[in-house]
């Protein structure tokens, strides 16, 4: 048995098609959804990701504003920029590209973002609303995984979901989302992490295995139940002399071996990756719709 491939590009294109109609409806009211991105420093990976966000906004007919600040930017200067974006009516949602330089208190900056513009869903208010099942926004990467499950027709109700990893960006919100009384959820959830003893004993029980631990090829064939669905969120660069860059991108799962045992699997690259920007666009359009509704009700 070779697993069915779940491809983020295909799922995201379906969602973008739906977004285009929502964006057109907003533009008829004179509203162009606007996304702001703040980048501090010159991290190459972050610069690439920021460019991709701007390009996608342009493709969808949305407004994009990128603010690039030097590595030496102080916390007070960054907080002033956050305040400026909070009060800019043309920017409906914005994010601070992480990680930030060590001299800046990351959580203090996140806390300063207006929750109604927090399209990364990092603000404690939005995290709390997600946890109780009443979200304004969903965190982009976990939401992308969930949409891939839903739109691939994979049943989640009553299934045992094992999440490998407990980061605030993927692992924790993913677990919270999959246990909600909601479409694409209603699962029994187990979370394992770097301090879990005998991780394989848990992963072998998973009907749906979601992996975001940041270790190349961590999940091997013997750690997966036959017929399981495997969602690989990992992005790891490993040496490869055949590539111009000298590295290649792999996931947290031993894809070649595991695909012969799983019923469905996401490859890396090409799997979950495209969904993160897609769901960020969804959140931005939703932020614009909320702002328009608030304006109309005033």
C-alpha cells in the first residue's frame, strides 16, 4: 500500500478560489483587505517568507505593507510601530515576523497587538478564544492542517490524534483545535514531546499522526500504525551536495518508508507548507470583514 498524497497546493487553491469572492464583496463596499508584516533584522528565511506573503496579497488583489526594521531596533521603537499599525484603518491585520532579536521581549510585543488585527493568532485573547471554541482567528499552520484533513475527506470524529510537539505555534494549538466540538475535530487527542518516555508507544496508536517536533526523519516506519494518516509539519534543511544551495528540505517523518505504511501522508516540501500563507490570507480577509461589520454598526 502506498499512501495517498495530501498536497497543500491543491487544497490552498480551493480556498483561494473561495477567498476571491469574499475579497470582491468587500471591494464592492470600498474595502480592500490589508495585511501588514513587520520584519526586524535580516534573517534570510524570514525575508523569503515575508516576500511570499506580499506576493500572495498582490495576486489576490489585497493590500500589503511590509515594514523592515534594523536588527538594532529597540523594544520601544518596535512597540511604537505596533501602535501605529493598530491605529491604521487600511491595515486590517498584521503580524510581527518571529523570531525577534534577543534584546526584544517577544511576548510583550505580541501582547501589544490589537487582538482584532492579530492574524497570527498569538495574542493571549485569541489563544483563549480558540481554546474555548469561540475563535475570531485560527493559528495559520494548525488551521491549514485541519483544512487539509477536512477537504481530503478524512474523518476525525472519534479518531485518536497524536500530536508530536508542544510549541505555541503548532503543537499546543493543534491539540486544542482537534478536541473541539467542531467539523474536522471531535478527536481524542494525545500530545507527546521531547520529555515523553517511549514516544513510539503513543505514535503507534494514532489514527491521525501530526508531527511538528523539528527533527529531520524523527518518525520512522516502525512508529506508525498501518493505515494511519500522517501530517508532517516539519521543515528541516539537511546537507545535500547535489543541490545548488548545499541543502534540501525534509520533514520530521521518514517519508519514503512511512508512505508505504500510511493511508495518507503530506510530503515535504509540497504538503503543509503552502497552507500557512493561505490561512494567513483567510485570517486577513476575516479581519477586514469584521472591521467592515463594526463600521456599519456604528
